[in-house]
């Protein structure tokens, strides 16, 4: 349990760096989601990939991003600086964007997706650690919620822009993908001009591998419980590429398929920041339980309601579950780890979740090919229910002092 802030205490303002990181996330997610809203259709419709192939590509790509975070976080702790790794990660992602419209084979798309996610992995843990570095403890949930909410504004605008461009350009997916290059390079420029690091303590003199047992022993049982819940949660959250494929399966044309991602991102955007603020005032485990319940409902709706209205309801619930979980999980990681190991902590958390994401997306693709889309979503609901039972069955240990 965490203390409630005094009613008379003035809440500090959200730091400028958090706003800058939010804008960076907004532009990069606009670029990424413009691409990802159309990429499954490009793979299946233009390049002839199967749902299993999409699952393997998405699983490896997302797992790579999460796994790379473990080392980038530890390196940022070791050198005592975060901005250089942010620039490297966002810069690599920006450089991969032209590869998608140039792709003529599944291998090229896989390579571009793989490199793009390596960039995401390099920047992810240092970015979250930098938010934790600059955020006052009493508004930490709000800071993580704000950055996540601005990220999801980009995720909302990206598919919306994809729809507009598909209408203007007559459904030419490869031409539309070129427009993703522009916001990606704007994000890089914002890092250079807008992100400032705090004066930090002296960096470590010796690098400690984040997967060495001595480094792992530095974390509290409360932290490992958050990691366990996050891993089971991720097993239930296979790639959102399957939401795009479900939209196509239910009859939306290629031009309008990104509408599913627009609805999901809108629900995510509207909930992430309010939930982040709420998490500073009430038990975060309760909010995470609400997120898991929303995911169970989303999967059941997507499995059982074979209509466009049912699809939109299901993806809206999916977006709400993201708003109730992603920022809260990040805040719980920050709460349960010491100040000098936050980058490593986010890295280890994401490594474990990366393995879970790989398994989830491959299994989702196999179930889709072998037993149909409904079975895929029913399996997701089962894993989400398991995580919910685990969460309700044990009270989170008191967070370690930061």
C-alpha cells in the first residue's frame, strides 16, 4: 500500500522532460502505428503470408524489443546517462521506416520489423528510467500516465492518417507507408532539442550484467511479483496485428481496417492519463485487476460477436485494458526498485515479458491457422483470467524504498 498525499500539499508540476518524452513518443507512435495498421494486410494480401507467419514475425519482433531493453537499461544505469541511448534507439527506428514501402518480400519486411524493434528495445528501458529519474514520487503515476497517454495519441492519429491516405491514394499501401518516415524523424529532432537529463549521481565503475544472479538478488520480492504478473499478462496480450486480421475477416476493406486501431487507441488515450493520476491515490493492484478484467471481456467479445459493431466494442475494451495496465505496471516497477537500478529493473521486466510475447504471438498464429480466430481470442481470455486470479490471490508486498 502507498500513502495518500496530503490534501493540503501542493502537487508539483509535471517536469518539462516528461512532456518532451511524451511528444517524442507521440510522433514515433504516429509513424509506427501508421505502418502497423496496414502491415498485416500488406503481408497477407500483397506478399502472401499466413496468419502463423504474421504471428512469428510479430512475436520475434516484439520479443526482440523487450529483450534488448534488459541490456539498454543496465547500460544506462552503468553510464549514468539515458539520452544517448534514446537517440540511438529512436534514430535506428527512424532509419528503418523507408524499408517497409520498399519491401518486395516477406524477408525484407521481417528484417525491417526486426531492426525497428531493436531500436524500440534500445530506447524503452532508458526512457522509462528517465521518467522515473525526473518524476517527483508523489506524481510518478501521473508522469507515467501522461507519457503513455501522449504515446497513445500518436497511436490514434497513425491509423487515422492511414485511412485518410488510403482514400486519397486509392488504396496503394506502399505509397501510404512512405508517409511514416516524416514523423519518425521529427521524433529524433525532438530528442535532440527537448530532452534534458537531471544531474545524476556518479555512474557505476563496473558494469554488472542484469541477468547475473548477483544483480537479480538486489531486487525485492515485491518486484519479482510484478514481473510474474507482467509475464502472465503478456501471454494474454498477443500482437495487435491479430486485431487487424480480425477486422479484415469480418469484412472491413483494406482502406477501413485501420479504423479498428483508431478505436483501440482512442480508448487507450482517454484512459491512460486519468488512470495514471488515479494510481497515485489508490491501490495500483486494484487498477491492474480492472485492466485484466477488461482484457477478459475484450477477448470474449472479439471471439463471440462476429459483426463490425462487436469488433469495435471489443477493440475499445482492448484499448481500455491497455490504459488500465501499461502505465500502472511501469509505475509498479518503479515503486519496487532502488533508484540506482531502475534501468536494469525495467530491462529485466521487459526481457521476461519479451519471452512471453514471443510465445503468445506464435501460439496465437498457430491457433488462428488451425482452429480459427475465435479460439485465439478464447485462449487470450483464459490467460488473462489466470493472471487475474493470481493477482487477487495474493496481496502485493510493500514496495521497496526508492
